[in-house]
């Protein structure tokens, strides 16, 4: 009951009076132990957290002064006892003396937050010499000031991926270089011999009175590895620790103490507490005041890890993980490098390309056999160090002027093999990259501004290792973090669409004639030969270019964010380039390829380009190792224009950076996480053998895939007219977008979605349980070949293809040996796989008074853009019958429906064709009209079937119009 009254109601004033009376009377009775205990409870606020003290400032000053005076009295008595023992030779201390004043007792103030202490093991920034050049800087490393908590997960993931690349996935994860209460402290930190580490210790003044701390130093214990030296002797010889001379803490103030620890012998350092002297703060600020009592004491450190909650035993009890951040292990020397940058930017434009010089120096006495650099954002920053091998890039004048050019294989491998980590190889045949201290390797850091304005972070990790005499690899990592502001430059909007046109094959290579087709397993129907200007038989010809796609590019110059009149923010579009395994860029129609495109702030320009695919290229599967090709369209006065793309590629390094940044857009970058991703259960399972119908179905789905990187190159000239001599500079940049398929639209920078305010509340969602699906009556092996796992509910592990058939489609394929996939394909895929076009004379003159029927001859071109062979049934549908099935799609067709209804086909209206891969069939047709006017040619219905039973039905409206005049 008394505890409840004191704890809940906060009757602490009475308790303070009782404690003060007990301390005063005990002092008069010379019972110093009880008096110190009472005074300690008065000023120790941690023992009464449930009932906070209501003492005012002058009361705490009185209590604290009494505590210091009594403590000083006891300390003086203890010193006299030690002096008496030294004179008399009595080495045994009386028991009363131990009771009165133990050696270095625990002091109640200040609060030492050992749980929030931070241990820094990185000593790279402290060993960097001062830079002589203003544009040069060293790698930032890790310090107490530049550590950003939001980047900790990225750093852990980058370190994990680097170690996995150099040592394998089974290697232990690297130790953290900055140990906090949120880091993994289950393992002891490692400190190299003769290298310093720093401990940041927060202390807080919980009182309403200021006090001073003097001669603060760490209490530690050193355990040598060989145990030949005693702990006391080893501390004096091999261990050095800094101290803090004087600190004044105001009421409620928190101060961070930083201690430096350095050891010159192998062993273990156990940091146990803090030793300091305590006194009231001088009122006049003069530390030389000797009237204030000064006492000596200590506080022990106690740290603990996070609470364990991984099993039932830990959840039922309060158990914490071990925290060994204050148990430092001293190890032999390890390799160490110093990294210097020259030319790092402070501000960038979106998409701007800059380069900076890197020099990596060996500052240790050990040879470095392995050197790696990793970037947390490889799509916007990468480095080049291997300059010993000659570049495989050809002459820039020929590579940019040609319509297509193959991208070097080493560049593609560098951009896609391991996106984060890059190995630095030696210029010589030696296995050691930096064999001696002072050796330097030079490189280039390429940086591209992100496509969205804001703050861009550059996170680089440098790794070096060397094996010791026993073959154990010792490694060290060095971090660099810098940030710069990215300003807007241009906005880009790219839309791809299927082209209704396709190339008209004039030559026949190889030419599959009617006689060859008649020998096949299916008949080929042709119209009877007549005396016309057109060929009467169906011709099948191979096409060098299998498909076309239109690409609309809109570029908008951002408004100027700088109010200075000395900047001329004019942007000039120099070129549009493409990187793809199958598609090439070409000018659209009669577009002038050397047209000058200049944009002032706020202006926009829209241009059209066309991409064509080669029939010789392989499939567009991203897993296949196909070579990438480069094609470019220039905008300017040709190669003599100083702002053209050709002038920027005179240096092979600039040419390689343009291509590398574009190709890196295709690289799949895994997320940077501290823990390795879970292993896929089907990773080791062999890939199932797919049914040929499923493979052809996937081939039809890939018919609309582009898988290209479209890059818009731009330049911006800056002229400073405020200077004595006008200074001009040219900024080079590019914006790259990835077009995955025909019909896709990409906009950069991506505008954030507007926040919806006042959303209408939605009714609760009622989940209806799905009915159990009936198992198909097909064999198990057949089901696996079409991507269906019949034992999925039983927990079987089977690697399934990315695209599979449904149960109904699989049943139809098994029973009827055919499957209809028309409903599964998108509109773009249907328009792209097989294209139909009509060729005819636009104007025909006929005298209806002599002959009431006017013949109209035209040719239907059926173009197969896929790599599959089709058996095609082509049916001509006139306008009158088409209106009963489907309405016309254009206003022009609708306005002329009365006239077009008089058009009738003559001869065979249903044809059976054989469409070979990347081939074109020319089907001659004839119709008659009985009146003058504009006539549409109707529509074509194609029923396509592959050799393995994949069905596809497509209807195409013929857009050709014939004008018949009398």
C-alpha cells in the first residue's frame, strides 16, 4: 500500500525530505555508507522513473553540493588510510575502510547511454592527406557525421553482393564498419594492428543543475593473444586511448564523447566503463576555481542486443541476443587503398553525361591481388579501369554514319554480366594489381544524371584483398558517398505503334512458284489466267525486312530554373539512336534526316521514326545470346556539324559510354538487400520439354516484342556573358527508354500520380470461394509440356514455363490436335504477326454506256512477320456482307457504303496459302463495279494454322479505295 501511494500519487517531496534527513544525521554520526546511499538516491533520477522528482533547481544544487562534500570527505579519509598503510608497511586494508570507500565507485550522474554508443572501425578518412587541388577529393569513407541511416540497407546489400562475387555465396557476411544498436553485433569487430578506431558515447545531464566532468577516459582490459604479457603490463605498452579533458553539461543537455583507441599487439580489447571526475560547474566559467569539491568515480557499460523471438522458449521468456560491439579483436594488418576523385560534379542536368578521374593507391605494406569496385546504381554510374586491352570499337566516323553497326561483345558482357561489381585487372601479366605500397591504378568514372530532377546519390564501394602466408584471404572495403542536385533538362514521350505498311518484295529470292506449291500436301487455288497487266498466280517471296513499327518521339525542353541572364539554356537534339537485336531505325517517309531541331525552354517538338526488323535475326527471347546492333538518325548538318553526335564520338571512350549507358537500361538489376534472396525451389529442376504448339504460341506472342533501347541525344550550350571574356561550354546528355513491345508508351520523367482527396468509400469486398477445378483427362507428361502442373495441390515442385495453356486449351490440343489462341493475343500482337495490304490503281476510267460492269484488278499482299509457317485460308468479304458482320471502322468507308455495295468479287474468293517464315504472298484478285464513284475493296478474313495446330483468326479491313470515273 505504501509503494502504491508513493508511486502513483507521486509523494516524492516527503521522500526527498526523509532521504536528506537520513543523509545529514548519518554524516553527523560518521556513518558515511548510509549517508552516501541516501544522498545518491536524492540525485539518482533513474531509481525513481515511476515517480519523477519535483525538486526545484536550488534544492538540487543543495543536495548535489552535500553529495559532493560528503564524497570528498570520504575520499580524503581513504587517501589518509592508504598513506598510513604505506608508512606502517601494513598492506592489508581494514574492513571498515573498504566499506566506507570502495575503489572507483559507481557515480549516479551523468547518464551514460552505452546502449546508444557507436563504434567506428573505418580509419580511411583520418589517414587522407589534405588535397592540393580544389576539384579533387578523397573517398568519403564512414564517419559519425556522413553516415545516413536510409542508405544502410543498400550498403549491406552492396557488400553482400561484392563478397559473394569474390568469395562465393557460402562466405560469411562482412562485419559492419559502423556498429550501432541497430546493426548485427553478434560477432566481435575486427581492428587491424596499429590502426585506430573511435567510440562515440552519448552522455546526458538529467538534473536541473549544471556540472563539470574532467579527465574522462575509458576503462578497458586487454587480453593478449599469446598470453605472455600480463594484462597490466600490456595495457601500458601496447594500448593507447585518448581522453577528454573537460566537459560542462547544462541541465538536460546531451553531449557526445569521442574516444580514440589504438593497439599495437594482437589480442582482444574489452571496453568496460568510463572513468571521470565530477564537480559542480563554476559559476563564472573559470575552470581554475579550487573551492568546488571534485570527486573521482566510474560507470560501467552494459549493452545488449535485440530481444530474441525466434522460438517458443525465447517468446516465453525475456532473452536478448549478445552484443559484442565493445569486444574488439585485434588482427594482423590487412590491405588498404586510398581513392581520390577529380572532377566530381556538384550539379547535373537530367541525362547529362560527365566523367571524373579515379586514382586508387595502395597505402599498405601488403601487395593487393584483388581489386573490385561496385556501384549501387550501375545504370547511372560505372567505372572503367582496364585500359591495357585495345578497344574493339571501330572508327567513330564509320560507326555513326552507317545505318547499322554491331555493338562489341565485351561492352554487352560488361553491361549485363554483373551489374553491381566490376573487377579491376592489372595492366601487366602479374596477378597482383598493386604489388607495392605507393602503386596507383588510374581509371575513369562515368556518371549520368537521373531522368527525374531531385537529389542523386553516388554510392561506390571499393574492395581489395590479399592472401596471407596460410592462404587465408584478408579483405577490406572502402565506401564513398557523394550527392549532387539534378536539374530538369528535357522531357521525353515515346509511343510505338504497329505500321500498316510493310515492304513490297520486288525480287523473288527464294521464289516459291505455283508449281512448287502444287507439289505440297495441300492444294493451292488460283484464279484462271486472264489477259491482264497483273500476274494471275499466287507468288510467295522471301522478305529481307520482315516488319515495320512506327515510333513517335516528343521532346519537351524544361523551363529554366536559373534566374541568371548569363545562361542560355538552348537545347539541340543531335540524334536518335537504337540498340536492339532485331530492329533498326530508319527515317520515316520523306523526313529529312539532317533537319535541325533546336528547343528553347518550354518548347516541344514531335518527330516520327520508323523501325524495321530483319528476317535474319533470331527470336527476341531475352535469354538468348544475340548480338545487339546500333543504328542512328542524325539531326543537323551532317558530320561537319560540331554539335552532331559524330563530333562527340571522336574519342572512343565517349562512344563507349554512350552505348554502355543505353545498354545498361536492359540490365535486370536485383534489389540491394542485406539478406540474400530465397533460393527458387525449381532452380535445379531441369526445364521441361515444351510441346511444339506451346513454342509456336510463345513465338506468336513475341511477334510484337521490340526489346529495344531508344536513345535521344541532346546538347546544350552555356555562355557566360557576365565574365570579362565570354566563356562557353557544351553539355552532352541523352535520355534512354526501353520499348518492350509494339503499342507501349514510355514517358520520362515520370510524373507523380495526383493524390485523390475525398475518395468515395467502397463497399466491403466479399470473397467468394472458387470452385475446385476439374482435372483434365490428359496424361501427366502432356500436361507438363504445355505448362500445367496437375499435382500442384500436392505440393510438387515443377519448373513451369512463363506462358502456358489453359486447361481447356490443353484438352482441345490433346483431343483435336489444335488450339485456338485468338482471344489470348492482344490487338498489337494480332496486327503484328501477319499483315495484309491491298495494292490497286487509285483511279480507273470506264465507259458504262458500252459495258455496264467495270473490272477492278488489285493484289492482296499477305506478309508473315513471324518465324513460324502458316497454312492460311484467305476469304474475301465484300462491303455488303461485311456490314452484316461488323460495322466499318472509318468515316470515309461509312460515307461510301452505298457506292461500295455495288462492288462484287469475281472468281475464287477463298484461297489457301502457305506462309513461310518472313515471307510475302501476293494474291491477285478481281472485282467488278456497276456504277461510278469511290469504292472500298471490302475486308479479308484470315484463318491461320501452324504446323503444330495453333489456330488464329484475323479480320482485316482493306484500306485501299478505287475511284471509278466515267
